[in-house]
């Protein structure tokens, strides 16, 4: 019987704690878009959209997304539909 990991979570802010926002150069020559909070929001939105597209592809097209690791083996994301008794047993 398989037991699935379903209890781990973090926020986008947690993922980007050490991200060097000050190194991002704005393509706009306007101080309005050069504020650090605007850069942070841009990075978060790009990340969210990328994850959304990856998950859509994994679920819709039955593909496996592999993440290369640096100093570790990496990981992968795949989707397998589980319903009925099999789902109840896996919990």
C-alpha cells in the first residue's frame, strides 16, 4: 500500500527569502517600477505562473517534470489519478 505525502507546505515568500532582488534591473526607466516591493511581486507572479503551467502539463498530459539538483539527487513531479477504495486505503 502506498502512503502519499500530503502535509507539507510553504509560502512563495519562504522560497524567495534569500533571492537577491536588488540585482534585478528594471526594463522600465521609471522609478515607479523600480521599487523593491514591485520587483518582489513580479518575481512571485512569474514563479506562480511557471508552477501553474508545470502542474497543468503534468496533470493534463500525463508527463513527469524532473528537477535537477545541485548537491543532491533532485526530484520529480508526476500525477497519478487515484479514486475509490484505492484512495481511501492510501490515506
